[in-house]
C-alpha cells in the first residue's frame, strides 16, 4: 500500500514568483518604515499653550461664578425684604 499526501506539494513557478516578490517588497518596505521619524514637539507646544489658555478661562469662570452667587444671594435678600 502506497501512502501519499492528500494535498500535493506546490512547485509551480507562479507560487515561487509570488513568494519572491513578497519577500522583495517586505525587504524594501521595512527600511522605509524605520527611517520615518515622527516629531510631536510642535504639537506639544500648542497643547501646552491651549491648556494654559483653558486654565486662565477656568479661573475667570470661577471668579464670575462667585460673583453670580453673591448677586443671587443679594437678590434673594431683596426679594425677602420686599
């Protein structure tokens, strides 16, 4: 009794060509990906400036909220006196 595999080994020229082409593409693409540098310094400065602006606006909002609470209390007292 002869034993054979159910799926024959593929030795076609097309398969070899596809594998060699894929290997060449990967060999070329890998150094290109490694050589690209990413710089976020400009964006870090912009983010820091925006965070500082947000902090100043938040401080202004806190002051105005305190004034609004004081005026609301004064209005409530005037309404009670009326």
